[in-house]
C-alpha cells in the first residue's frame, strides 16, 4: 500500500524496478550473463567451449577464478563512483545482489569472504571501504564468513588510475599482508576476494598472493565491474 501511495525511487532517480534501477538504466548496463573466462571473468563473444581465455592460459594469475557482474563503461561507472566517492553506501546492497548472482558458483565453493583493504590513512578520509560495504551484505545473502580485517594494506599506495599494467604492479608490490595473529582465519580455507572494479588485476594479484602466503588454499575474485582489454591498455 505504501508503494502505491509513495512509489519507490530507483538509485538512478527514475521509477524503480525490483532491481533497484529504472528500466532505462537497467537496460543500458552490460551484464556479463553469457560465457566468460573462468580465470579472469572476461566475456567471450560466443561459447567456444574454452574455459579460459588465451591470456589466462598463457599466464595464470594468483587468483584461481574470477567473476564480474557487468562491464565497466559509461553506464555502470556512475553508480560505482557514487558508492566509491559520494557516500552512496546505500548502493552496496544492490551490488551485493549482483555479485550473489554472477559469482554464485564461487560463493558456493568459498569458505570465507575478504574485501580488498584500504590503507588506514585513506580510510580515515573516506570513512568507509567500498569493497567492505559490498562484501558485508553479500555474506549475509550467501551465508558465508565475513573477514573484514584479515587482509591489510601495509602502505598507502598511489591511485592506480592512469598507470600502465607494469606501473600498477609496481605500485602495489608487497603492499598487502595478513598479520600473523589473523592467519588462522584463512589457513586451509578457500577465500573469495571482493572489489569494485577489475582493471589489470594488479591489486587482486597482490591480495591473492598475500592470502596464499598466509595459508589459504585458493583465492577467487568477484568484482562489480571489469574493464575490457582495450580499456586496460594505457593511452
């Protein structure tokens, strides 16, 4: 009755669907529902029967498997940046539902969920970690253990924006760790790592290596959006 009197508004300002977006906004987002690479989540143009793309076959990553809910483009970017920089933490539940769908198979395998951490100095400025805001409701939906402070960022790295793939890797080299007292939380467990955007994978690689070094048996990755190969190349 309340919805009839005061129709709910979508996150993008239009009339809301059950998805939380207006019909127009929903139709513009490129969800990765089709065949994707099991290793990095990149979409395949059509189902060729391959589980992994050529890049993943040539150079396996530290994280074993990955999924992305949608492509990172002009239509998904605004929503993601609102959560990241505009205090729109109300969007975290929407993104959690997207991940619960696209990464359902990874969640089924995972023993615990860990967000990509933010350095404490940056966390003080922003007041929240967008990856943690997504991971928390995702764990509630999937019934998985939530480990928000298991993985830490030891140094305040520069922004990854505008850097080449090599520059991104150097920027986050040895930046992540699992403190000794928290290692029992991941030893012998499969961990699902959560982040907002996957570009070159440098940050996820650094996090995965730290978790594996702490004793995790496998690290998987789920992100809200991923860039295409062409977007990831420096201009």
